[in-house]
C-alpha cells in the first residue's frame, strides 16, 4: 500500500474514513433541508441512498483494504454518489432558480433563499474522494490523469473553494451579523490559494503555507460548528425547541465540511 | 411537603430500588469530569515527563490525552442533549449557555488537533517540546473558561438542577426557582407556594 502509516492506518484508509465521515455530515444537513421542504419530490431521497451506500463502502474499504470486493463496492458507490451529486446540482438549479418566481432576474435572492446550489456537489466530491480511495487502496498512483497526491490536493482545493462560496452567500444573507461569519473567507480561502500555489510551483514555502492554512481551516470548521450551535441558541426558544430551530437555524453540520476537507488535505500532505 | 418526584418511604428492598432507577438525570456533568481530569492530567504528565526526562510519564500523557479526546465526544453529545432539555428564557443565563455551547466545540477542535499532534510525536519517537506544552496549556486554559461557564450555568442559574433534586424528608420544599431561569409568577416552573396555591 502507498504512503506512510499513521497510528497503523495508511493514507488511503484515512481518506476512506474521512470520506465516510464527511458524507455522514453532509447527509445531516441534506436531511434538514429536504425534511424542511417536506420531501415533495422522491428524488429528494436519492442523496440518502447514494450517500448511505458510500458511507458503508468507504468504511468497509478502510477496514478491509486488501479485499477486492470492498474496492469494487467503493468504486460503484463513488460513481453513484458523483452521479447523484451532479443530478442534485441540476435539480437545485432548476427548482431553486429557474422555476422560482423571478428566475434568473432575482439571482442573488434565489441563491440566498432557494435550495443551496453547491450543496449537492459536496456529495459528488465525496464520491470522487471515494473513487480516489479505491484507486489508491488498489495500489494506483494516478487519478484522473494526475499524480495521486496532486489529484487529491486539487479535490481538496475544489471542495474548500465550494464551501467558501456557499458560506459566503449564506453569511451575506445573514448580513455577517457576527464577526466570526467572516472566518470562512479567511484561512479557508487562503488555503485554496496556497493549494493552487503548491500544485503549480511546489516548494518548501508553498508546502509550509498549505500546512499552516489547512490546520487553520480544520480549526475554522470546529469554530463554525460551535458558532452555528450558538446560532440555534439565538433563535426563539434555542435548543429547547430543537427540531424547529435545527430546521430554521444555520446548517448544523456545514462547517464540519471545512474540517473534513482540511483533514483529507493534511493526511495527503503528511502521509502520501 | 414532598417534591412531586418523591414517592415516599424508605427503600428497603432491591425491587423497589430498581423501580426508582431513572435515566432522566443529566449525564453531561458526569462526562465533563473525564474531559477536565484527563486533559489536565495529560498536561501534568507530559510536563513532568519533559522536565524529569521520564518516558513512562510521557506515555501516560499520551494516553490520557487520547482518552480525553474520546470521552469528550460523549461530553459534547450529552451537553447537546442537556441543552435541548433546558427551558432557559432569554437573558443572562441563556447568554452563558450560548457561549458555553460555542466554546465547547471550539475546545473540542483544539483537543482533536492537539491529540493528532501528540500522536504524531509518539509515532515519530519524539518527546514533547516547549511549543507542544505551551499549546496544551493554552488549550487547558480554554477548557477552564469553558468549565467556568458550565459551572455558572448550574450553580448560579440552576440549569438542569433547580426543581430536579429531591427534598430531604420532613423539610418543606420552599426554595424558590431562580428568577433568571423561570421568572416568578410567569412560569409553570415556579413553586406552588410562590403562586399562592400551597395548602
């Protein structure tokens, strides 16, 4: 198996575990959003089927890294998650912007109050991490025509960039009413720049910047979860009215994706 | 007068004792002590191991920190459960609760990062260093602030405590509910004597 182990697990086992965790986290927010809209379309159940299979497959592949059946299952679940995420993106775009009153003329309004446009792509990205994990566990050194390390760091950069954009829109909707709402625009945004820098011109300074900013992004994820929890507390009734405020408050688990992407990036930099 | 939860009589047999077992009490205060004790112990063990150059103390520092990281998951989840059961009205107490909730996850993030750092040191066969000890001391300070907020919630505002304890036999239950949690006369939590309903 490729890479250096950390507490007995190889890099792609870590990637598998982190893929499963991130998928669980994003399904939590997807459930809140789809439940809030009343599951009006059967397609709204799709991410839970695809995501659920991806979680199981990623865990199995990490636990049994040498098993061919686990690798095959992860590959299948990864492709299913990618397809579901892309189709979900099209659904969110169509029903969240095109079909809404005002359509594209009210684009900013739709982006803020409609279905989160980039959220389904997080599932697609988790699927891509699953595919890379399956390839890596099978001993592959290339992914989508790139060296595995570069490919994974590029996926991390894309993931963090998407999370920054989505949080920027939603925090703008919240009028940046707390200074901490600027946090996703600081270290995570700089981490994307550093990752691109390290990919284009690898060097010690670029790598050191990537490491520092990925650690900072990991912490931003936890700070975000704490602040979103505080956000529930600021809603009428706080967590005593937990279900209502979970549905109407800030997305509970979204900041954890920052921590998840950063953790994948750190595992790649340190171990691969 | 007996509290509503008091069924009366001395417990004299196991069957009756089992009937009285309830899991309604908050478990957050139990797990909190694991987090505080294990993190503090890790700092002390690692600092002593560093100054006295004893590898056995460093090993204890590593495993207590790993233990803290695992147990704190339970601390955070039971804390969330407690927050969903606390009917705290808007005001000073709820501000404490919000700060406590936010800082809790910030602390957990720092703890996870410190644990990963500590485990990488262990894997590479390195001992702890000044920067590590300083960082762990800073994280312990955050934990202390977090513990203070939690302590104030319980001991100043009575969150999950007031109206939950059982009165001693023969002693009238006259303690008023704290006004910041349940303002007098405005809530069903207020004691009957305060509402003029006592017989």
